[in-house]
C-alpha cells in the first residue's frame, strides 16, 4: 500500500466573516459570517463541501472516461442539503450526462463513482443518494433521457 496523499490548505478569516482558502495556486473567497443581515453573495462552507462532492463526481467521470473508455460530452451535477438543523444529513444528487454509451456502461460508471470516488466516503456520516440521467448525444437515435438506478 502506498503512503497516503496529504492535502493542505490555508484558511483565513477577518472579523465580519470575510474569509478565504488558499488551495493549490488558487484563492477561494467564502462567507464565514454568522447570521449576516445582508447575504454577501459568496459561497458558505456548506456550499464548498457540496462543491467538493460535485468536483469529485466530475473528476471520477473524467477518470472513468479515460480508463473504461467512456464517452460523454458534458456533465451537470445537482446536490441538496437540509438547512434545519444545520448539518448534513443527506446529499441527493443528479448527474446528467450527454452520451451515446449503452445503459450497461452507464450502470458501470455509476458503480465506479460509488466505489472509487474519493469524497464519496462522506456516506459514512450522512445518507448519499443519487442517480445518473443520460441524454442522447446529438445525432443519436434515442429520443429521450434514461435514468439509471438509484445509488444508496
């Protein structure tokens, strides 16, 4: 077994909740304020966690696209969390693909995302469910979207 990869970020905050995270070569501004009267428009910590989950799904679709190989044109991810109480108890997502792959290959992608997705282990602390909806690639003969099975 190889040594684990270490990720490091630096987070900074000023009074009033203006905050940033330095990750890689980028700085991500976010809102760390508590009960601000006027929303800042910046993402909050929960938005960043859901964004990391979506980024992990997208990276694993790309990985699968190269390893299997799996053809796709675009991916869209939607995720939701419960606001009250303010904790993640579930993440529900819909992964939308434009692809001409047959359904059994989409099902293989779904299994690979669940079994090998780096951040998918968040399922140890909250319920993670989702499905993949495919749309035929332009010029394909199939005329409607096909949802894959639910992930739990």
